[in-house]
């Protein structure tokens, strides 16, 4: 999904809008967190040991999510594009 949005952006900037990018970012982070959580749970007690990399991946994705912005903010950006009504004014 991320690769396709990137291709659309490189090809024609009008095809890839801020709302679409925000939704793709949120979806990818959500999927990644789910996979990391499943890996940690599958490993049981060893899933929290740093050498096994499962908990490290989960912590890394949490940091990426914090850096990218909150889920609410991304959804506000996407909703503004869909409804063409701003939730806030700058």
C-alpha cells in the first residue's frame, strides 16, 4: 500500500493527496503494531527478551507512531479532505 501511494505521488502529485497519505500511514502503523504484538505473544515469555527482537520491534513501532503523530490527527486530516470542512482553523 505504501509503495503504491509512493508510485502515485512520483507519477502525478494530484493522485496522491495528504488525506490518502495520512490514511496509509495510519493503516501501515496499525498493521505493523498488530504483527509485532502477535510475534511477542507467540514467543510467550521469551517475547519480552531484547535478544529475541520481538519486543524491540514493538518498541520501535511505538516510537515511529509517536513521531508520525497521533491517530486522531491523521484521521482529522483525512476527514477534512473527504468532507471538505476543516475541523480547526490555523
